[in-house]
C-alpha cells in the first residue's frame, strides 16, 4: 500500500513551487497549502486515484512519474498521458464536484504531495490564485481541442509529433535555465514505445513505421525501448504539416530546442555525425 511519509517533507514545498501556475501566488497562500499538505510514497504500479473517485484534493508529483489512463469495457488500455514532476491531478473534480475522470498510477517509485480540497478552495478566495487557475484551465481546454482535431483530421506522423512535443505539458514546463533546480527536461528519455502506441491508439507495429522516419531524420533517439526528442525544430515541420501552431506554442517549443542544446552537448555531436553520414 501507499505510505504517508513523515520525513523528506521538504519535498512538499518543492513540489508546489514546481507547479507553473503557482508562480505568482502569494507566499502566505502557498505556506498555508504547504502546512495542510501530506507527502505520500507510491511504488511502481500502485494506484494514486481511480476513475470515479469522489473529489478529494490535488495530487502534485514531487518525484517519479504517473500514468493518466482508462480501460475500456472490452479491456483495451488507453493511455491519456504520462505525468511528470510539477504536474497536478484532481483539479477539475475539486472545482466541479464531479468524480475523477481518469485513473492514475505510479510508473515508478514516486513521491506525491497531496493538498486537501479545503486548502485549495481556501486558496482560491484570493483573486490572483483564481485567475491563474482559470488561465491554466483555458490552456488545457485549448490543448484538448488541439488533440481532438489532431486525432480526427491529421496524419499519424503529425499526431506522433504533437504527442512527442508534449503539448499537454506545455503550460507546466518552467521557463528557467537548465542550471536552475526547477528546470524540467521537456523530453525525458523514459517514454516507451508501448506508451506511445497506447496514447495514440495504434498497434506498436504501426507506431514503429512512423517512428522509424523520425529516427532516420535525427528528430528522436532510442535508448533501449525508450524515446527522446533531440530536435524540436524538425519536429515542428510535422506538427505544422497542415497549419501553423499558435505562435506562443511554437515559440515555446523552439525554446525547448535551445535549452536542450545548452544542457546536452551530445545533441550537437549527434547531429554533426548524421550530417557527415549523409551523401
């Protein structure tokens, strides 16, 4: 079973600071939320929250990662997304008093800060906090609309590119430099091909055919079964095969490319090798 921890409590304020929409919240509000929060440890596979659970509060990932998923009546597993430190779940149920829409489980050993519903509701009495939460929900709604359109009207290559670009995470990526402790890598390397296939709703063999093109063009690299984006600028060409992205999204994705190159010199070396191998 998951364990509530009474040590490593410094992870709680760190987790709250990693949530981008909390950046401008008053210090006293965050202090009250921190005081009310609990720290939980989940081993790989343990359930954090189930679809249909009543609203309880916010779970904020402090370390590790979670899945957001749902299983259809016929047993087919659908992966809605992989969630990294700085992401929070449970916000909509707290606000609309409906049950959890997705199930969530630990992908690996994870620490999760839990903020009870009452503490969040109290925080939203501050107009600045309410504004920031409203902005976050608007951003998520835009991403949901983009996702629906992509799945119904665009090619698998475009869908794969947008999934690899982590549009669902775009509002959660800090804008700090890699040297800052709050900086988050926009392309972690432990996303597996099975997870990509489940997210896109295709067979792994189908995914592999699309992924092979991205590998050949140096857009992604493979580490065992895991995938990492190393060239977001090239990825944009597939994302925008039908129409340009919102300018703000495009600009932010370009900054990810720049930050990766500053933080990982091996990416430039890889591209130089690929250029030398081309006829």
